[in-house]
C-alpha cells in the first residue's frame, strides 16, 4: 500500500514475520531513508493496529524532522508511551474518533505534548499531530 505523508510517498509492506537486519525478528519496522514501513501480516488485529500506529510515528517523525522519533536516535520508550496513549484512546473513544477528526487531533495533541514537550517546540508538536492525524484518518481508519 502506498500512502502520502506530508506530500512524500511512502510504501507499506505486510509480510509474515519480518526480519530487520539489526533487530532480528520484529512486529514491524520503518526505513526512513527508503520511505518504507514493514508490518508483520500474521499479527492479531489489535497487535497489528498498534504496530501500524507505532511505525507511523517513526515515519511522520521523519517527515516533520523530529529526530527523537526516527532513525538511530529514536527513543523507542517514548514512542511506545505515545502509541499506548493512542491505542487506549482508539479502544475507548472509537465512535468519536471515527466521526470527528478535530476531536482526535486535540486528544493526540495532549498525548504527544506530554511526551515530546522536552524535545520539541509547541509548533513542531502541532505540525506532527496534524500530519499524524491526517494519515490515520486517510489510511488507518479505513484498514481497521
């Protein structure tokens, strides 16, 4: 599947049990310089959704150039905290989330601000949230 992140084309590939050259067997990974995301196609529903949400943070972080979110400098614990907040929101607020992008954007801003406040300006966080929410509403909500 192809998707556009901040007007840049990315490729998402689903494959059984992906192998990352440095990490070994993983649920998914992002290759920022190849503009590619690889997801394990055999994952159960919620695990696959969580992996998509996680890898898209890395991809959007690449396009907004928030280094702590992508590449070798990515802080995986920080990305996991954000992903957990988003998954919780989707599981508990799915009806609103699917209907109202503006509500989702506001909730995502709170989640990202809490985690990224020490690393980014408010403007960078807001830009990230707008692009991330757009990607989720354009692609992920349709898949899940």
